[in-house]
């Protein structure tokens, strides 16, 4: 097989991204990856505003594409295809990306490939480490939380996931409750390092139930109650108690993710994979305590543990370009009738 070079576009949430990825006999290479965030645009509103996101994507996509091609030192005519996130996500943003990709494909005559955003995350450990199918994937971000067995570029088995909030969302809400800066993940993790996780008892939701489903919204409510109790006792929230709360919350999330990973691994191992592996993706995978807990579980069960570099764990277009190449290699093609899908389960 000869080398394939794809442009990827991503605009399903609050990052506009374009990337160029090349796959050849000798390996897989990210030639350029450009990500333009919108955090400042949405900050005054305390959350992502879909209309603002869509407009910003429409404005930024062309620039991101130009920058990615320039960084890769390539022209459109050097490429073999164009991959774009076709869902799931905020519909306005996904539509901006799909329209941009259609324009580029129509102008250049290159094949157009629609990619599921979640498949992009799930295939990342193949891009970064050449992981063999089947492997177990834990996707943990601000918007997603699920276990998937990846058996092919379009072949995923979902073993379970959150029934309410994603862990990143819980970290962000806890930060808000404790007056810590956003995004909450890094600030709660930094506070947790100064606290004692055993000082405050928090629940471990759904551990008493079989299976791999998880729940994090009750945990956030438990943090709120514990906070109010401390405030009632002390007439305020002492810094040391706030650190304890962060540590207790983080310990609960990591206990739940570790135990559910153990169960998911047991189910996955019944397939007797040749090279058993658990890979993580998503912003929450940056958390050292959570990473450590998952590493321990994998060591216990003699399974390789993989965490791609953070820039490829969070939303990016390199994963979309790569997933597009795998789909293309498997014969996948889309036409000008490719539609943006707000919901698209794997
Ligand atoms: O994957 P991502 O960049 O975006 C999507 O949600 O798609 O993930 C962002 C989420 C945020 O909720 C953020 O608070 C969380 O990942 N996060 C963390 C850490 N760094 C980022 N959560 C826990 N610990 C961290 N160190
Ligand atoms: Zn994502």
C-alpha cells in the first residue's frame, strides 16, 4: 500500500481544528495539527453558546486549514483525501465543518470522508502507538465517558458509560462550587495534592451495581452538601478543608473509574486479545491520580496501559484525519450528500 496523506477538520464543540496526517508503510505521522480554542468567547456566558460557536467555527476553519497546510508544507493537490467530523456534537459547528470540507473536496476533486468524533478519539492510540485491534478504550472528557472495545475503524462495542454527567463536567462543577478557576480539572487536581482524601467521606456511585455504567452527578451534589456543612461549622470554607474536599472528590472519581475499568477489562479479556491493552483519551486522562489508578489496575491484570500525549487526548483534527484514512482504507467514501448529525452513537 502506498502512503496516504489526509487533511482533517474538527468543529463539533468549542475547538476549531485542522490537521494533516500521513500514513505509510513506515508509520503514522502528524505533519501539522492546528487547534484554535474559543474559551474567551464563551467565558462571559459560563458555558458554550452554540450560536457563538458555530459562527466562530465558520470564521476560523479556512484559516486553520491554511495554517495546517502551510505547516505541513503541502498544497491541497498533494493530499489524498479530506476527512471531517460529521457528528456527534453541536449541530451548527458540525455543519460549518461539513460545508467547509465539501467546498474543499468539490474544488480539488479529492475524496470526502465523514468521521464520527468519538471514533476519532477511539482510534488515537493507533495513530500514536500503532495499537493492534481489539483494544479497550476509556473515553473520559468534559462531554463523554464510556468504555469501548475497538475491533476496527467502524467496529466498536460499548460496554457502558455515564448515565448522567461526564467526569470532566463534574470536575468543572466542583471547581465552581469551591470558587476555583475553570477549567476545573487542573485546578481541582492542584488543590487535591494539598488535601487528605480520607478527611471527608464521599460516595462511590454505582459501584454496588454490576456492569460498567457510571454516574457522577450525585457525587457533585455530595460535594455541595459537604461544602455547606463545613461552611455552617466554620462560618466559611477554610483553605485546608477545601483541599480535603478536592482530594476526596478526586479519590472518588478515580476509585469509580478504576473499579469500572477492572470490570470492563474482565469482559474484554474474554475475547483473548493477542496484545491486551487499555487506552485512554479525553481531557480527564491528564489527571495524574486517575492515570495512576488506571495504571495500577492494568498492571494487576497484565494489560498494557496507553495514554496518548495530551494534545492528542483532547479535541483535535489529527485524530479525525487519521480515522478518515482508516475508513478510506476500508473502502469508506462519502458524497456531497454527507449530513451533519448532532447525535451519532458509535
Ligand atoms: O477532552 P476535552 O479537552 O474536551 C471535551 O470535553 O471534549 O476535556 C475537557 C475536560 C474538562 O472538563 C476539564 O476540566 C477536564 O477535561 N480536565 C481534567 C484535567 N484536565 C482537564 N479533569 C481532571 N483532571 C485534570 N488534570
Ligand atoms: Zn471530544
